[in-house]
């Protein structure tokens, strides 16, 4: 079991498979000049599977989310999913992706054992997409979403970030479109994870702003805390249901008291929080031929030291040293 001093138990593992990405979203990384991890520093496929096995069989992990960077850029992704699906007990498995490569990989991932996907899509307008991501790939994301749905990677969830002066007016249109296509939409407040440290609290689009915009067109009924559990998203029924919309308000409505996550970076470091400034090395233990029991001990010790909160509710919060692409969103 992964428990901390505040009696929170981690059952959800986020695994970053790579720090690389084929987009350059303005809220995540600069257009040029980001130093990628050297290949020897990255965990191998076998090392990733072994750490997931330790987490599932010895530490009580029941859900695994593969992230990046962009995880579809990992050549061994399908094999990693297949091997993790063969574990006993079998964890629930999902993938967070920008969707560009899903058209060609969705069916194979589903056959390997992946349960569902989260796809990032911030706008319905191709020109705004190009401005936000610095790439002209909007059509590829839409095709990837359709392929994921057709392959049975459901519910397909869409993650959207609203940015001032770019797409802040699109919340109602995005929700109407998601309802029409059977996707579950979740808005995420912009977080201070950009490598260029350009995030500013003043002027960000808050959960309150998003909900006010949505209510100009839809009736929203809160699901309540019992339904939410440890999920990061507050959810609302749209026009009485069955469709739902979620808001992840990491900045203005922190949900740290119910956090059940542990994170593994692409280079084998344990992070107790997305915004943590400390990491615990598991790669070194792996490569020094430590037994599974020792790796589990190190992981438990790291989680025992998890802090009470992320610190995002502190106006003087300092951004983490590493960008989201290296940590895993």
C-alpha cells in the first residue's frame, strides 16, 4: 500500500513514457530550444513494465494512466500495454494523448488491453488550433477521436484548456459538439507547467468563468461529492443528463485532500505530486539489480513524505523545475 502521513492512499499510477511531443502547445512548452532527455536516461520498455508490476502486485495500484509528452510516440507502447494487461490483478488502463496518432493505433491499443483514452482538444477552429499548438494538425485529432470511439476506447474523454484571447469564448460550442459526438468533455484550468514560465495567475480562465459561460446555453446540475470520490474533475449533468461535463480546477479549487495518485517520470523518478519539486529515484535501484521488495520499499518511503497540498493556492507559488512533458500530465 502507498499511504502518506495524511492517510491518503495512492491507487492511481501515472506513467510518463516520453518527454517528447509532436505539438508545441503554448501552455506546455516553447516552440524551440527544449532539451530532451537522453535515450540512456529513459526507462526501457522492460523497466516500465517491471515498475508497473511492482506497483500493481505489491503496492495496491488499481489504475494506470500512460502519459507523456506524447505517449503515442513511444515505439513499444502497444507491447507495454499488452504486458501490463496480463498482470494479476489486472489494472484499469487509460492513455492521455493529443490524438494525432490515434487513427492508426486505436484498434491495436484496444486489442492489447487499453480500456479508454483522454484526448486533448482545446478548440473546434483549425486556425486557433494552429496558433495554440504551433502545428496544423487539427484534422488529425478529429480523426483520432473518431477512431478511438469506433475501437471501443470509451468513454472517450476530451481535455480542453481555455486561454485568454484565443479560445476563451468556445466553452459552450465545445460542450455542444462533445454531446453531439458522445464524448465526455472536461475543462482544465491552465496550470503553471510551461517550460518558459509564462503562466500568470492574473487573467487565467478560472472554473468560475468556464461555468458561467456554459450556463449561458446549458442547465448544469452538480453531481455532488459522493459521485466525485477522488476524481480531480467536478462534474455536472448537462440539461438533466445523461451527458456530463467536468471541470478540473487545480488552481482555484485544489482537490489535494482526496488525491490518490503517484507519478512515474519518463526517466524513472517517483513524483508524489504533479507540482512537487522533489523526486525519488527508482531507475538507479532498477539498474543496480535491486529486488522488487527494495523498489517497493523506496516507493513507499517516497509516498510517506507526500505534502498536504500542491501549493497552487499560494499566490507566491513557484513553478516546478521541469516542464509537463518530462513529468507526465
